[in-house]
C-alpha cells in the first residue's frame, strides 16, 4: 500500500463506519415499524371478532 493509499484509507474509514452505523439504525427502525404494523393488524382482527 502506498502512502497515498494509506492516507486515502484513513480519510474514508470514518465515513464508511458512519454509513454502516446509519444503515444499522435504519434497519432497526424499519424492523420496529414492521413489528408495530403487525401488532396493529392483530389488534384490528381481535377488535373485529369482538363486535
């Protein structure tokens, strides 16, 4: 690895790590939304049965 490549790597690593963290947060958020939607569907179904 050349010195120029090492410098470029050092500059890009924090950005890559931030992107990875952002994707992980987004995935957790999306998972939470799906769980909420599933729960709403279950509760609506139960509400329909009780009527």
